[in-house]
C-alpha cells in the first residue's frame, strides 16, 4: 500500500509555470505506475500525464503536450509535474495517483488504486 501527498499548487498568472510534486510513502514506490489527473469545477476528472514504473514511457493529454513534463525519482519516492505556459483552462485540482495492477502507461483513472488529496492550481488571466 502507498500513501500519496501532492504539493506545489497555487496561483499563477497565465503563461507562468508551476511544479507539482507528489511524495509517496512506503518502500515499493517503484512498483507503481503513476499518473497526474485534474478536475475542474463542473467537469469530469481527466488524465493529464502518466509515467511507467521505470520512467521509460510517458503519456500526455493532447491539451498539455509540449507544455507539461512528468518525471519520477524512484530513489526519492516522488513524481513531479512541471507545468509551463499555463492557461486559464489548466485551472483545476490536480491529483497524483498510483497503479500497481498494470504494466505500462496507465491512462484510465479506474485502473488506479491510490490517490492523493489533491492540490489546487489557479491560473489568472
């Protein structure tokens, strides 16, 4: 079992950058595929980015491709999301999630077993 805690959210102007971090408890972090999701008010949760257990493969939603970068450090039990060129439509609560059941990049939220509490990202225009 793993516990996840996000940090790094906040208020940023459009065009600015934020770096979200997700710290995982436990000694088996490298066994989990990880993902970042977001949910804006009145909208469904959506995948933002995902990364395999060993960082070999990454996935990005089309809306963030070229602007966001997901990375992980298995030695430090962390997964990060670097967000550049932020837009108003990026505003949401961002969640990190972990999946131990699947091999490869996991993009379906239902495949994730563990979730953090979320961190708010607000983008002012």
